[in-house]
C-alpha cells in the first residue's frame, strides 16, 4: 500500500482574511482559491497547505477540521484493505462536489484523516 502525506488542511473562520495572511504575510504561493467551496491551497516548499472555511460545505464531518490528507493511487483498493483490518471510516469513498474522490477514516483516538485519490 503506497501511501504518502499529500496535504495539510487548516480550518479557518474567514477564508479571504486567512488567504491574505498566508499569501501576503507568510509569503506562501497561492495555487488556487475556490470561494464557492470555501477552500484555498498554497505551495509551501513543494508541499500542499490548504485552508477550509465555514461549515456549509463539509467533507462528511459536520464541521471543518484541521487535518492531514493521505494520498493513494487506488483509493478503492486501499479503502477495502484498511476496512478489512478494522479501520473505521467516517466517510466511504465518494465523489466530492469539487471533483475529487476521497474517504475519511479515524484512528483509535478518534483523529480524523483524509484518504484521497492521487488521480
């Protein structure tokens, strides 16, 4: 199972204010901002750092949370393998409104992680 950390997401209250801070103050390179999805993404030293605002658009959690996204080449196969080992998925693999294909799972302490398709 080839899994890697693909991105980090930080929950924010005000997307535009947060984008201005990370872009203008911190100097992060803005890759894209999608206000309709309450989301923005930056390139920070070759790694993806993203912001997610508000609770209107969620990834199945009911709220925005700071999280880590693990990326895999075959999401369905990895989901099946992990589920067979007893991993609790809080969201099964599904197509997202923004076009991605992802799932979410919890570790034994209840930390929620994204499991995202590399495609």
